[in-house]
C-alpha cells in the first residue's frame, strides 16, 4: 500500500504516521524530516534548502522530487510508503505519479487530515520535539511528565524554529495557495479519504485505522 498524508502543517500527519507505521509497517517518508536531516548534517542539499525552511516557503519542486526519488529507491520502501508533506504542489503530484509508475507501484489512497486553521495554529505553536529520539509532544495536549524533558529517553525538548508565530502564518498561507488544490484533484481521482482531524489524537487514530482497514480490504 502506498499512501499520501495530506493536510496543512499542524494537522497531525506525523503523529498519525507513526500509528499507521505500527499497524501496517509502511515506511514513513517525510520530506520535512529529510530536509531537516540534510540541514543538520550540513550537506549540499541542506545548504540549498535552508532559506526556504527558515522562511516557511516551499523548496523548489525539482529539488524536492529528486530527494523523494532517491529515498523511495531504498529497499525499505519496497513494501509500501506513506508520504508525509509530499506532494505539496500540483507539479509534485504529477511527479509522484511518474515516480510510482516507473517503480511499478501505484497510489492507493490519499488521507486528508481536515483541520481548522485555529486548531493547526494551536498545535504548531505548542509543539515540542525531543532532540534525542524525535518523539513529539504538545505543551498543553500531550505534555511530558517533566516539562522540557522527554518521557522516553530523557532527552531535551525543543521547539522547531519554523513553529514560531510569524513562520506558522506564512506556512499556512503557502498551504492555502499551493497545496490545497490537491484536495480537489485527488477527490476527482476517487483517492481521497477525509478524516476529521480536529479531535484528540487517539480519536483521530481510531478513524484513520478504520478507514485504512476499509481501504486495504477493498482492493482499490
Ligand atoms: P514540514 O515538516 O512538512 O512542515 O516541512 C517543513 C518545511 O520543509 C516546509 O515549510 C518547506 O520549507 C519544506 N518542505 C517540506 N516538504 C516539502 C515539499 N513537499 N515541497 C517543498 N518544500 C517542502
């Protein structure tokens, strides 16, 4: 099964991707995570994309798709992939179709995480991540037992630099201008599965897994 997780920043795609991974063993390919890793490792790609990530703008399609092509050629992607944060433009959606076709795969579904802008802003501004193991927290909705410290590995929690108010606004505006159009496109292709993602994470997980059960059983 190959899935796209679609929705604005702050919709909970990453959180739910972990749950889907546990249940279905799909490999989680997050373009945001890949770009941040390139930045942290100071690779040539990292240097090229820094200005886009810092300002909340999209990295050009060619760079993004080339990175995705390289990632999905890895052996761990053979059994199925969950794309998180990709595609984000009409051009990327076309490119993804081409990549999958070339690899003899197809897109089985697009899970759309429908959230209000208020919810997205609240989630992004309260989000904290562990420096050690990348576990995600929220200061209000999913706080660690000890503030600033990871429950799992006792690592230090940090806030992503693009989760600051001004960049959040820009990222949501970019989503509205460049990504939202994909909802209609995938709906027209009968691939769209809409989940109300305004609810608590566990409730969203239940809805996501139920929808995937239906999808994997339907042989679509
Ligand atoms: P995310 O972690 O998905 O919120 O992505 C963080 C940042 O990485 C975005 O604000 C963009 O600068 C960049 N990025 C991630 N995915 C893409 C993509 N598919 N196309 C272009 N830029 C991306």
